């Protein structure tokens, strides 16, 4: 009995570390993007990031091989690569030219709200009044974030671009859902990043020159966000999802913007405006209540 308890305790510790590891890595990605945009244009930043991710995942497959995807699934896999990698990274990078790392993390955190809206139309999921209220609350928060700096019109545009990135990521999650019945999370992450890298190669002209003129610290940061938040973070999150209910695991992602505030201050000395923090808090409340209402609705239908 004591041995069983020890094993369970060790699993809980590993699970807790994996959750903490993922949250910190994903929070650091928003800050890393802001830190490198002085040296890298958004398209080259996205390309070099996914190249680093692709190489790391390719090396990982030497240890844990992945299957080749079925031919009939290739169109959907390419679409997930475009939405979850190509468009998402490009839009997020362009948005962060004028939006703080913290504000960007709050906006991207509206993903569950957007996914719910898409699921209603694409997967015929049911919603009720409280869920609608939660979605409205979340978007009110995004509106406040976009007003975080009234002296810069570009901030509003940047916020909307990041919202498009969140929509693209949500579409990626919805489209990949049926594929998860056939492939492991690691396989789908690899397929998505590899196909997204292939599409992003259209931006390869000038990349070598950009790398040569960029500072070593900026290039190191790009490689970091490609390998750690981009590849290891997803693998770590896959480990969490394989051992913890998804509905409960996603609650920990609310910590990402909070950790991003700390990392942003330490790494690039960036302090978000008060109105952006208020908007972010409202957004998190909307997302948290949305997940609560969806779980309650699911329990009522059981």
C-alpha cells in the first residue's frame, strides 16, 4: 500500500511540474516575441521559430517515432498547419508590434470563447444564456485591452490582429478534434508544425541576411521560443492532458497572463497599463465562467 501511495505521489508531483513548466514556457513566448521584434520582422521571426521547432521535433521522433498520416487526412492536416502555425504565428507577431506581451496573452486567452462559438456552428454544440453572457464578458475585456493606450491608434489595430490569431488558433483546435481520434497529440503537433513550416518557407528570402544582422541575444530568443514554448511546451501539455481531464487542466492556463506579467517585467521591463490589466481580468472572468457553465451544462445532460 505504501509503495502504491508513493507512486501516486510521484505522479502527482510530475503532473504538477508539467503544468507549471507549460504555463511558464507559454507565458514566456509572448515576452520572447516582444523582445525579438526589434531585430526580426514578424514573418522572419515566425519562420525561424518554426524551423527550430521542426528540427527539435524531428530529433524527438528518433526517440519516439511517429506514424505517417493517412493520405485522406492530408488536407485537414495542412489546414491545421496553416491555421495553428503559419497564420497564428504571423498574426501574433504583427500584433505584438504594438501590443504588450501581457495584453497579447490576455487576448489569446479568449480562445475557449471563440472555440465555443465555432463549435456551435461547426460541431452543433449547445449553449445557454449564462454561456452567452460569459462570451460577451470576455469580449468586453478584450475591448478594454484594445483601449489600453488611447494615444496609439495602432494598439487597437494590433489587438484586433491578435484576436484574429486567437480565432485562427481556435479553428485549429476545432478542426484537429476529429483527428485526435486517429493520431496522438505528439503526432498532430508534429504534423501541424512541419506543414506550417513548409508553408512559411515562402518567407525564406532574406532570412539569412536577417539572422546575420540580428543580435545574438535576439536570435537565441527566437530559437528558445521555437524549441521550448513551441515544441517542448506542447509535448509537456500533451503529457498533462494524457493524465488529467482536459476540462480541469485548461483551468491552469488562466495563469499564463499572470506569469507573462512577471516575465515581461523581468525580461523587457514592460509594465502593462491599468486599463489593460482591468480588461484582462474581465476577460479571464468571462473565460473561467464559460468553462464552469459548459461543465454544468454537460453534467445536466448526462
